[in-house]
């Protein structure tokens, strides 16, 4: 049950709706107190937390049992390596990284089972997320779920993009068209990366390793633990124009849909698709 502006205004009781629906259908029902006034990433964040709190088995500590809403089940020993992935959705990764590619790269790192909510993972697998060796957050929308799991199970988590080097190679190839000489940092000047925060930060770090000055900016969720003092939260397209103009960026890595925003500025745009911005998969 997903909220919209009208139910938010009239104070709809989502818990009551869920209880009535569950009683009538015999199926589990989730209620998301969304109001239609926030971006997609907040909705993803709320969905993850609702799923975890509804279905995830909680530690009980008695006789090797774990507690779920459906009752107690005996915890089995699991020799395989399990990793959880949070924040992977087509809105942030379409045209960049597929679910199969992500899982393949994690298997190459030695993981046997990848629990990736929203990318082929069913509820039964999600119930066992507490057995994961660690959780990987690939976009800001997944951080709250990882924090909850750390608090509930002590599972460590980190930000990261599996197989990010392949993506970096593509970006650096495009950057080389702008550089002078053999060193990619020659003639590059300042680079601004505009995308979801985790990916933008990983690109920025790789650019810095090559001696290129880079900053990040985003229209959506920007978590404090990845935010640097020079990074920018954008509220509208005009903020991007103003930022590039005032700070004198020479290159912007962003979705092609933002190219008209930069019209009139002497800046090179290197396209990096972001479906949440453009809705374009071409």
C-alpha cells in the first residue's frame, strides 16, 4: 500500500489498512507512508526498511532459533559466503551496470550468494539476509537498510560499486579525447561529476588518483558520510548552471539530458546515463 498526497493530507492509517487487507486476503501486506512529495530514493529507502522489518528473521539467542513474524525456525549453519547489496535499481544503474554483471563480479570476489533486493531476490532469500558476511551499498537509498542490519545483526557494511574499474575505463577513454598528450590529467582542468552519490564519489576518487581535480553534485539524496565540503546539493537545473559558471569547471560528467542546461558555457559534457534524470535508455 503506497501513499500519495491525498491520503497524506487526510491522515490515512496505513497500519489499519494493512491489517484489514491481511485479514481479508491472508497475504502479507506492507504499508509505505509516502506522500508524493519526495524523490524516488526516499521511496526506495522506505521500501527496504519496511521489507526488512516485516520479513527479516531477528536473533533470539535461544536454542539456535531465530524469530520471524511467522514464528520460530531453527537456524542452519551456512558455509557459503553471502553478501547483501542495497540501492541497486534501474533508476540509478540502467545503461551502466546490469544485475547479472553485478552478481558476476561479486562471485568473482568469492561470494556464493548475492542477496540483492529488487534484482531477482525473493522474500525467502531476504529472510536470511542476517547471515550475510557484509552488506554493500551501491547508492544512497540503500544506506538506511545497511545501518539497520548492522544494528540488528552486527553485519558490517560499506559503499562500493562492484567491477567499477570497467566503468572507469569507459569514462577515461572519453576523457582522453579532452586531454593533451599521454597524461590524461594534462589539460583536463576541473571536473564535476553529477550522478547518484555513491557512483559519483567513486568516479571522483578515480579521477583524483589520476591527478585530476574533481567534485560531485547531485539532485537527489546526498548522505553526509560521503559528502565533502566542496560537494553540492542541487535543487533545480539552474543550480547546476550557476555551479559550473561560478567554479569554472572544464568538464561535466552527467546524463545527456542536462546538456541544454549547460548551453552557453565553455564546458565539455561526457555523457553518463542516469535514468532517474532523463528517463532515457537510448
